[in-house]
C-alpha cells in the first residue's frame, strides 16, 4: 500500500482537528496550536494547511450555524475523514517504531 506523506505542520493541524472533536475552525485551531507547540502561527498558515488537507481528502468541512460571538457569521467546521485517521495511525506507527529503537537500553549504552 502506498503511503501518504504529510509535512510537519499539516500533521499538527490534522492532529489538532482530531483533538477539537468536530469544533475545529480556523481561529480556534490557531490558538490551540500556539498553546500546544509554543510556535508563532498565523491564521493564513492554518487555512492553507486545512485547504491542502481537504484537497488530499484527510479533512472535510461544513458550515456551522451563525453565532452571536461572531456577529452572526457562520464558522467553517472541520472533521477528520477515515483516510485522515488512517494516515495519522501510519505516522504514529513509524514514529513509535523509531522511538522504541532509540529507547532500547542496549543501544543507549553503545552510544556513550
């Protein structure tokens, strides 16, 4: 099976969409990413990543209901697709395999 690769920022945005559980939209994603990573993130970067992820079929979006907090404007809410979830699981497996190898005590002792 051919793997799908994501850039590091796309992976963080995709993970954040999962964490937000159906309440993910641009501004709230930006604030969550800043809080969790400490990096300087702009809204246009988040929107660009969401657009790429949607084009790849990893997220889907729909317009939410108008809210008073946004002056009656609607939010575009994002959810992760099954393909996006499978991609995150594949990325996790690769990373866990590497971390397991690094954390092997025998390997650590040979590096000193």
